[in-house]
C-alpha cells in the first residue's frame, strides 16, 4: 500500500485500529500520543457515516450497516486512512 504524502512510517505505525473485522466497536491505539484532531468514517460510496471531533479510544459502530468502511484519522502530522470491515 502506498504511503500517504506527508506521513512518515512512525506516524503510520503508532496509530492502529482494531479489531478488523469489527462488530460493535472499533478501538483506536495511539502509542506515541500523536494529537488526533478528528476521526471520520465513510462507507464504500464515500458517504460520511460517523464523525468524532475528539481524541477517542473507542468508537461505537453498532448503529452502522455491515460492509467496508474507511476510517480517516486527521492528526497534526497528516491524515491516515484505514480500511475496516464492519460485520
């Protein structure tokens, strides 16, 4: 997978999401305490289905439909996008 512009390997490795596939919740692990400004989740059609403006560790997915989701994590060091499957 290509690395997003402006992000180094350290940023990509210090923020992880799990479990994948996910059922009712998604955990955000931020091992280096990088400032997370927002988290947005999009469905496969690009529609925004969830938005968090706070630095959260657990996101409730129970109200979302099953399928592929894209998690966009905006940090002070750039934007990370990760793919998640919601069961």
